[in-house]
C-alpha cells in the first residue's frame, strides 16, 4: 500500500526503488532477529528504472578537446597524452590513473588496463595516441620529475601520469585537468571524462564494430550494459537492417 501510494503521488521510480530497498533491509533485520517469519517483501518487484543515455561528444568537440593542451610545456604534453589515451582506449579515469609506463606494449601497440574487480583487458592503440604518449614519456615526464626533484618510481614501477610534484596523479586530479581542458575547448561544463569512454564506444559502433568486440574493449561483464550504445547509433542499425535482410532495400 505504501509503495502504491508513492506511485500514485508520481514519485520518481528511483526514489521508490530506494524506499523499497530500505524496507527490504528492515524486514531482513526483523527476520534475523526472529521478530517475523519469512520475508514479506521479497516478492515485491522493483520499479523499472529508466536507462539514461550517456553523454557523447561530437567529432568537432573531440578535435577541439584533443587540441586544447599546450604541448610546449611538460604538463601540456602530459595532458595531451591523457586525452589521447582516454579517447583511444575507452578507459575509465580511474583506470587511467592506475597506468604505469610499463602498461604500454609499444611493439604490439596495445595498452593493458585493469578494470572493475581487477579484471585485465588489452586494448589496441592507434598510431597518434602512441606517438603523443611516447613524446610525453620521453620529453614531458622527465622534465616534470626534474622540476619536482623526484626519482622515477619505485620497485620497477613507473607511474605514467605524474603531477608537478612528481607523484602519481589520482583520478580526481586527472578529472580536474580534464574539466580545465574541456573549458578551454569550449565544451559544456557538465561533460565528464566518462564522456570520452562513451564517445569511444559510439564511434566504434558507428564505424561498424560488432557489439561483442565493443563489450570486450570496454571491459563490460554483461552485453546488456554495452547495448545502451545502440540507442545512440540509429544510422548504423538502419544500415545493418538494409544490408542483412533480403527485402531491406
């Protein structure tokens, strides 16, 4: 009755789901304490939640963003490498923060990422991303370490993205740099680094990549998570229908 009343009052589905979660936790506690027999709310289905479409950058916005760092400075070279790797790999900002110089296999042109649940995945990189990152490692990174008067890593581990103090940059620090560069590029302030991951996935699908491959590149455990991007690529789906069905034309 309570949940039905919330629905009649047009309370948002996410709010109703939160209320139901709290009620379930309360009933589980009462059952564990022996105050009730069984779980009276376990059979109640959660409201269907809307799936928000992710923000995606346009081609022009991506170009403007990638061109925003001042590559005449060590920090600018670092920022350029950060942006290129975000777009080239579809990495989460937390995954980028965890990268080491050793994460890049130059001869194979791949990047090793560690995702949720410490799950490893290997992502191929295009030439420009490798070139920009190599320049940062060879020119910008040593200068940042010299300015900070810091050594280069410990125990054979060399953090890829380092601050002006010579320390590994956290995800929060990289996120702040991203927002600063996005502002310089004239991109709306509500665009987050995760938009580069969404753009990576959408551009792959628009370019003809299959959903399973995109799932693997993103490190999604379930294909249903990757399928949200199909809502952003209607032209690709129309082409697939036209090409696949005998009467598609």
